[in-house]
């Protein structure tokens, strides 16, 4: 477990309804006349002025082991204006074009090929995402298949192994091909997990266990979000009358809970499963599976994401994107980039 040190971060509050469909494959879209796909010339965006003479920064990024691609929205982004994302290679700081997005605050599939709205939750195992699309209703979409799957429930989340989970009837349920203790058996047109159906829906955390994480005099009203740090460790945001609590569960049993005090709008787990970042009111707090100690910020920012190896945290403020090493929270880079959305792949 890496030792946490005090740090100051800031994140933005993405406010968007999840997109009902995803963009086409990078570099191609249907032709209005023939319905076939036409090859589109991929243009490389011009390098910004701040990159001129930036050899030293590139060398320092390489020396510190910063890798991957940062996806940013285009300058002057307007919701509903479908444009390609900007893809900034690290450590080279070279720009290319990313997939199309019709939202300024976006989410990105694990392979970086597809986008969806800010509320979408993507599977780590394929181009599959889920989002809340109505009161107690979820929509599951596979970016490579037509149609969608409507489900009763809320708070969708995927385990690291790709298992789909969500809230239903006051408890956490999973979609699995292991039908022991299943409440129902279904064969959906869209597969909600990496296995081939039929699928069974069965509980993994009971309603009683969810509430037992809270102090005896605090009553659970709803579960706002779920986040899996591993296939057995779950964090849940519990809404009560007075505040929101961050509760931890292991193999379905409660471990501890701590107050968050403000409603959360997004939850994101780092790829190592060590931390969960919680976005709320331009603030990010971090929790781990053991201490549940929150860390907060006071600077207003717009978005954040973890590096693919979990070694870095990127966050966007007005006019800048900062990279901070998660092992010590001191090594930092500042990239003068303007964006309201951010993804690191």
C-alpha cells in the first residue's frame, strides 16, 4: 500500500446526461447516400505554441515514466456539436485526432475507440457501457452491436473482471453464468459481461448488509453509486437524510463507513484498485479500501482521470492540465491545455 501524503488537487463537476448511443469507429462514418462507410482523412491538429522549444519537458516526462494518451475535447466545445477529441501522446506531447464525441464532458471505452456521455460507466473488458436513463432504469449498450438493453435498477458498475453489477430491489446484484442462489435467469440480446449467456441475476450484497455499514442511529435512504476496487472489495456511496457516506464491503460484508458530507456526481477507481476518486462540487476526495481517509481540494477544476498504470493522476483546471504522481503527490507537470473533459488511456 502506497503511503498517502497530503496533497492539493482540484477536479471539475461534469454535468451531462449519458449519451444514448456511441460514436462510430475512428476514421469512418456512415454515408447518407449509400449507408456504407466512407474513409475519412485523419488530420493531425497543429501543435500549440507552448510546445515550441518544449524538448526539456518531453525529456522530463519520459524520464519520469509518463506514458499513454490524454484525450481532451476540442477548443470551444459545445454540447451537441459532434467533433473529434484531441489525443495528446505522452511523453512525446504530439497531438493526433481521437474518436468523435457529442459531449464536452465525456467518458471513453477502455480501448479509447468509443465515447459516451459523462454518466456512462464502461466495462474494463470490452466496448460495453451502462448508464442511468430514467427513474430506477438502466440502459446497457454495446458499442459494436445495434440496439440496447433496458433494465430495472440504478448505480451500474463493473468489476475488474468485467462482471456487471447494479442496485435492484435495495441490494447489489450481479449478472453471472453461475446460477447458484439466482433470483432470475435471462438470455439478453446484449451480453452484460465477458461470458456467453444465459445469465443469472443474483445478490452479492444484501439490503441488510448495506445498512449495517452505517452507525446504528443513521438510516440508509438510497445507494448513489458503486465502485469495485477488486472483485471482492466494493465501495458504495450511501445517501442518508443528513449526508452521504462512503462505505466499504468485502465479500458482501460491511467493513467501515465515513461521511462524505456532500453529494457525489462521479466515482472513478484507479487501475490498481488502490484508490477511489469521488467528484463533487469541484472537489475530489480519495478513499482506499483500508483507511477510508478522505483527502480534499479547494481549487476549482473540471475533470480528472488516472493513468493506465495508476502511477499518475491528471486533473483539468481552467486553462491547465496537471499530472501528479500518486506515490508521493509531489512530482507534478503542468500542461497549458484547456478542456472540460479528460480521459487517460
